């Protein structure tokens, strides 16, 4: 998901800050610790972690991520439907906020405020985690300027994180097993040294399959097998990454998501990296983060996934990521492949955040 320069999130408007979180994260957080860095009154990098007994021990990692944003101020929101109105839980919330404040202070970041909220929805109740006495209600998330910016930018907002995970979750294990055998068999006939014509044909086939997917045509097993095999060619991958900035980027992203739900792990990791790059390039940090987590679980050494993960952690802006697609266009020109024209959409200076 992306953050926005729209809106004023100083600590005198906690209801607005909390209401912006669903649009920033891409889903409505539940039972979570959310940390947002602030710069000149605008939200910067945003991180989320599940509430758990171990969370107070892992705040150092969260603080490290916040330090990479370059901001010197942050706010925390503890979303706890069961504990927000529980007096006995106040001490737990205060200890968590204190531990986070200490970890951030060691990295030169001031935790300006920490709030506890029961629900991130219109009318949800918030109060200070440190017992300062301030309290209030949450603004309507649907009316948040950040939500409006997300919708105008074409991003989908999910009700829960589980809905976001469904984008990449394998849905048909039996088909995955069948494809594993088919792809392995096809690979045995695939030569190590490939001609330019082979690479060109594979890219053109992938583009045609993406277009068909965009029109609602489900790719055949033969289509999936060929694309999976083609992803073993670095030149094919480079040109397919470039589709993320083309006029038909949405079609390509739909295909990468389908591949992520369908291919066996060995080949799925490249599809996840393609999906992550596409999502990142259009400013959808949460989907990029989910895809990268899955890719790195499969192959912790995957070069593109590691590079994108590091970029996401340090808050690199989408327009910087989009520049990486230039090499794909240059290669396509050399090989005589016609890629869709580059699109003109921008990111308005947005910075990605982790789910």
C-alpha cells in the first residue's frame, strides 16, 4: 500500500490518523500494532504486526524498519477489540508502548503518541496508551482523504488481511501437482543455450496469455507450463518485469497472481516476484509485501525478491522502482520484441508501506 502526502496527521487529530490506516495498509487492521512514521505532518512508512505475547520482544525489529524511513517522529496505534475497554489490559498496552518508545529513541525517533483503539471504523473509540486522559472517536475511514487517493489510484482495499492473502494462496493443490510433472517433463526438452527467436516467442506468448486472462479466458495447462519454463530464462524475466509499467500492466498483474496461486514452488517464486514488482510499481505496498514474504519463504536467496524486499523496508518510492523496467524495454528493442507502450500514470510521490 502507499502512504500519502494528503492530510494532516499531527497528534491533535488521532481520529483522522486511525481512520487513514485501512487505506494505507490495504485492509482494516485487527488485533495489531501499527506504527506510522511522520514527516511534516504527513504519514510516511507504516508497519503492522500481530498483537502477541512475543511482540514486546520484537519491537527492536519494528524500530529498525522505522529507522530506515528517515523520519524522526512516529505514532503508534494498538488495535485491540477485547482489551481496549479492559482496565487490566492498560498496563500491557503501556508496557508495549514504552518498549517501542525506548527502541525508537535509541534510533533517533520520537514516539510522539501511542493510542489504543477498539475498532478501526467510524465511531470506534480510542484513548492514549500512556493514560494521559485523552480519548475520542475514529473518523469514517471511507471519508479519509487517503482512502479517496487510493481509490482514484486504482488500488483495491480489502476488509481483512486474510482477503489480501487470498490473492496468492494456492487454491488447487491437485492441479499444482499435475503441473509440477508437466513442467519438469517440458524442461527436460528445453536446451540450455536458447536462440533469440525462442526468447522472443516466449515473451510474446506470455503477453498474449496475459491479454487473454484479462478478457476472462483461463490459461490452459499448456500455457502455464510454457510460461513456467520460460521464466527460467533471465532475459524473459527482464522483459516481463517491464510489463509492470506498460499500458496493459493490469492484465499482466492478473496473470502473475494466477501463476502465484497455481504453479509449484520452484516456478511460483518467479511469478511472486513479478507480482511484487508490478504491485510495487503502482504503489501497492501491502500486496508487494505479501508476495515478497511468500517468495522469500520459497527461496530466501532470490535476487529480485531480496532487492524488492530491501527497497520496501527502506521506503524506496514506486517511481524509483519503475525505473528498473527500462532495462526490459531496452532488451526487448534489441531482440525485436514489441512490448506495450509505457503508461503515463504516476505515483504522486507516494511511499510504500509493509502490511
